[in-house]
């Protein structure tokens, strides 16, 4: 089987390398100006770099489109008519709705469509990898099975999803909403003009995870996340609800409505955690090892970002544990720290008291509230350029510590895989 990869960015190179190591003949392409550099980077890997997507499409029995969601339509329009008769076409975009629509419009009718999605970044190693494979109406069950066999080269746990709409609905929670939460934290810290690992309110296991995951997101390119948040038809609703839940909780805090605040947190916690049979149960000792700063006397933290996430799940009627079928390392850790907070009565009480009565943390919570509304507004307006500008401004503030954050977060993911 000849495998082709159109788009040799981080994920595309990962796919090409894994398939080549598994013994497949692999060819690929990217933008013309990147060809020379890619040939140097992939020298000795038995991956042939071709002129363009048409050349790759003509040759490939299994073809991967590994391009950003916002460019999938134009990319498939350019090369799709050249796909071989009977070939299998897959895609690695994080949002399947625009990908599948492009496949249906531009691919020949005798081509088999088997979308997939690596639920991790290119630096994640086995066994922490999960690959979602989406069923799509097609003529050949044999081609679907052939694709599943070939996908084993990606060294991932394979989960089969019944349709692309289900995939997008789940990933709106596991990816788009998760990333919005961490990006809002990072933007709030940037607007406060401090690094959280130097602040006593952000010392300890939960906050170690918050910081490392925020830095891990910022290590990537903005377009990786803008497409996920804006082009996923289910993401706007979920991000909008997260922003509304945070706003509602913040209003109860600043107006001193303790009874209503406690009742809302209790109801949300019961909905998410009371009937769960498969807790993640993060380890106290392990979480404590992953600090970027000096461990000092910890001050109480409201953890408003996590309280709002549980309330949003409750308001949406979403059971996040059911979405673990499409879990990413980021989502697993986010759900893990939320669970850690709510399953520890003393820590939860400390968080509620800090939110309601600790004026020292109120300014940080105000900055977080503002950041959440900013991100939700950008997503609500479908403003991809605004999203990328906001992302890059936040990234610039943390730039010097991002490499260390990537290294330490990779260690954390590996430890908890």
C-alpha cells in the first residue's frame, strides 16, 4: 500500500514517519517553499517529497490530508479530483464537519472516505496516543477494514466513532472548551503581568497542571486551535455556556450571595461526579513534582476556572466521563484536576471560601472573568484572525518558559498515561 500525506506540518510528519517506520511506501508534500527544508528534515526516512498535492493524490492508495481546518476546503478542491480510483482518503483535521463536506464535494465517487483524528499533538508518545476513526457512508466495508489495519502504524489506541457529527460534538468539549479554559487562564495571568509559578496563589498540584497545560497549548501555532474553536459547529454553544457559567458564578461572588453560590456548586458537582464509576484519581505526590517555581507557602485559590467548568457541564447536561472515548491528554488532565478538587471536601471548601471571602484573589478572578468573555466573544463572532492575534499576544508573554513547559508537561502526560 502506497501512503500519501498532504500537509507535512507537525501531525503530517508524525503520520509519515510512523507509516514509513512500519514499512509502508510513503510520499508527501507541503507548500512549494517548504520542499527543500522538508527533504533535509526527512532525509533517510524513506519518505519521498513530491511537487504538490496532485502528485501525491495520483500515487496514493491511502491518502491523509493533514492541513488546518480552515484550509481543508481549498486543499481538497485543488487535489481531490486526482485521487486514484478505489483509494482510501482520510483526514487529520480536528473538526470533521468542514473536512467531510470537502471530501463529499470534491472527491471522485469511487473513493472510500475514512476520516480519522489523532487526539494528541505530534510530541505525544505511545501509550498516551488515541486515534478516533469515524465511520462514513461508503460502498466498501473492506476498505474501512484496510484503513483500520493501516492506522495501526500510528501506534495509537483506536476508538471507532459512528459519524462525524458525534465526533465534533464530543471534541467541542474535549478540545475546544478545554483549550478555551486554559487559554483564558494564560490570558488572565498575562493581563495581571505576573508568571503564576512566582505567585503563592498558584502553587500546588492543581495549579502545576493548569500552568503546564496552558504553556503546552501556547507552544503550538494559533491556527491549530482557532479552527477547532470556530469551525466546529458545536463549539460555540459549549464555549458560550462556559462563559455564561463563569459569569453567573462571578456575579454571585461579587454580590455576596453565598447560599446561592454554594447551592449551584453542589448541584453541579452532584450531576458530574455522583454516578461516575471510572474516576481518574490523580496522584497527590506526582502532581506535586511538576512545579515551575519554588515551592513556598501556598495561599488559597478560588479555582473559579474549574468551578465554572463543572457548572457548564451541568447546564449543558454533558457527562464528561462519557466523552473520554475521545479524550486528549489535555482533557484527561483537566477533568482529572476538576475531579481532584470536587472529591476533596477540604480543598473544595477552601476554594469556595476563597472565592467568596478572599479579597486578595478577587482581582485575579476579575481578570479571568474578563479573559473568558474575550475568548467567548471572539469565538462567537467567528473571528479567526482575532483568535490568532489574541493567542499570539498571550504566547509572547510566556515565550521564555514555553520550552520548559513543554518538556515538563510531556513528562507529566507520560507519567499519568
